[in-house]
């Protein structure tokens, strides 16, 4: 991955026999990296992470947290501090060109497993990025009532993600807890007891989520029948201020309820509205119909929810047993109203296979995401969206730098090996998503699969050759005001990110909001 011309052994300079650090000069087109790092005293054996972090000097940050990432050593490491400058009236762009490099110093640092470093911020000026001035505090979403059906175990898996968008918003979530399917380990699963539901509900509410756990209306319901019963349940638990009844899956994620409420504002709740998203794949639309696919969220206005509740028993009796939950909603609406679907851009069903980088890296702000736990391509959306604590709706916003790096905020840092202009005769069409995903096509259809949803795409680049990608693996608050993002490129793996014998590569971005001390000394960039 990197040229191997060693120029200095930092460990000898600092007389630390326990630390092995090697700095290499690298070519501009090398995928590797970068550091202006000062070694500090190794932590004592047995010190925990918190204690080790506190041993660093005032000008730096510790890296004891790297231990939890299960890295392959020696690793290459680089970091940058970013200050966001919220700018009223600034429009969020799909891509913003920055007239400086993301990582200015062309050096790579190799760090072995026993090394301890202090990483001084004061030796490199922070990067200042202007972002739209959007709030970072929870919105009052009391007009929204959500409903889902899932098992207690799946709810536990999804809780960190649900907490990110639901907590402290006054929105209500009603969860029907179903009995898990039988398997080899549990051939006769039992439904949870009222005591179990009550205990779990209390735990969730202590975390700031207004969640009510309920048993199914009928003990012998199928999952799809339980899903459709959410129409009756949400109607029963409505309040005078409820405007939207929203059906979701346990892996539906909303990056911003504030943005969602703003987008729904033009649709009066006292009029019948059925709002959602078609599947991204035309094959699914052709098979299942022009409906709101459930994973993206099914939004029923108060007026339409009232009508569907009136026809609830009739619709239940009309349904084919094999009909899915969202299909049942569609059939009830089509059979008993003249309401048609409003297909809302920004809601995502994510019915795509393979690598979804092309969706997450397209620079558009999503209103909903789905299928974030998809096997080997898990997407930690709770950690990915943590950046919103600093800069509001800058999640997945893109910046392009002069050293050929592109940041898709919260998802990836990518280096384009032919240059961000694409090299050769063709430039990269940044307004078109990179077609990294897999989708089924419809025979004899002119739609090649995703044109109706994602637009015309561009050919996927070869990872490791034309494009090198570091994916976000961790993100969280540090010291209250800073969000730390950790991006990782594995040395080897199923997708062949690196080469045999190399260690992992880690990039870290420290984001914070501009404060009074920064005023007057900042150099605004990307205006």
C-alpha cells in the first residue's frame, strides 16, 4: 500500500524502547498517510482507557480507544481537527470544493500495538468548514406517533439506533412485541410476560424515549397481520395533537425528525395523505406495486388514518394470507379510498444488494434509511449520525479536497487515485451516484433498475485501484463538545481492501462547533 523508504526512526529520537514508530515519505498518489505525531510515555500495565486518556498533555489527545477496534498492526494513522462554522442562509450542496488538502503533510506513521502517542493539535491549524445553520437540539415531534412490530431481542439490537432519533423529541413509539419464531435453540418460544414488557418499557423510558410496549391484538396473529394492526393500535392511542401515524420497521432510521417534520409541513394532516417511498429497485415496484414500502416509513395523515380505522375489519377480512404488511396497507387504501401515494424523495427503503456506498456517498441528505443491518455490510447509523450533534444536518454532506480526498461525512473518507477530476479525458460526475450496489432488472423495461429512485448513475470504481475507501467504524462524543469520527481501511478482507502483510489504516476527524475564541482568527474555507 505504501512505499517503503524509511527516513527516520522516531522511537530512537525519544529514547522509548517500548515504542516502534517509523515515518515514511509517500508519493502524492499513494493511498497511505500522514502524521505529525509526538510519542508520549506508554501507559502503565493495567491502566484502563479513561486513566490512560488523562495522562496526555494539554496540547494532544490520547489514542487508547484504538484498542477496541481489533486492529491489525502495525497501523498507519492520521488525524485532523475540524471546526464547523454555522452560516445562516447557506445552502447545503451535494459537493463542496475545498481549496486545501484534508491532510497537509505527506507522511505516513506506522504504529505498533504497544505504542502510546500524544497527538498535538497545536502543530497544525484546524480546518474550518462552513455548514448550513441548522439546530443540533432535539425537535418537538409530539405530532408524530410511530408504530412497529418486532421481538424483544430485535428491539434490543435496534435500541441504540432508535434512541438517536426518538429520544427527547416527545414523539411516541408503540411497539407490538411478537413471539420469536421457533429455532433449534428454542423450539417452543413463549411470548413475553406482562412483567417482562413493563420492565423493558421502563428501561427505554429512562433513556428519554416515549415508548409503549404492547402484546398483539390477537395471540395467533401472523407478523403481517400484526403489522397491519398498527393502524388500529395507533388510532386507539392517538391524542388531540396527533397529526401523523407512521408505520416503520425495527431497522428504520431517521437522521433528523426536524427535517422530516419540515418536509411534511406542506401536507395538511386534516386532509387524506399517504406518503412514503417506492423501493429503489424497479423490480420490487413491478412485483409489489406502487406503494409506500414499509422500511422507508409509511406516513398516514390523521384524516386518512381515521378512514382506514373505519374500514379496518373489512380490510382485515379481504386480505390474502401471503400479503405483506405494507401491501395490506396499500390494498386497504386502494380498495376503500381514492387516495394515491405521494412518493417523497429522501425516504429510503434500501432494497439493494452488495455495497451501498454509492447511496451513502451521493451527498444527499436522507429523510430515512433502512436495512442498516445487512450481514457483512452493517452500517452503524447511530455512530454515523453522531456528527449531527455538532453541525445539525451535515450528515453525509460531501467535501472535496486538493489532495484527492472526498469526505462523505459520517460514512467514508475516499481517495481517488486518478485525482478527484477523474484523470484522463473523463471527469467524475459528482451529481450522479456511483453504482456500487446490486439490483435486479426488469426484462424489457427501459429502467435499468434504479433510475426512478436514485437517478442516472456512474460506473463503480475499482476499490484499491481507482478508489481507496476508509469506512466509519466508530463515532462518539469526546469531552462534551467534540465528536470523534474513526474511519478504517482494513489491510485485508472479503473485499480486498489492502494487501497481505500490511496493517490497517486509520483516519480520525475531530469535529467541534465554532466558539467565541475562534471568532476573529478563523480562515473560512469552502464558502
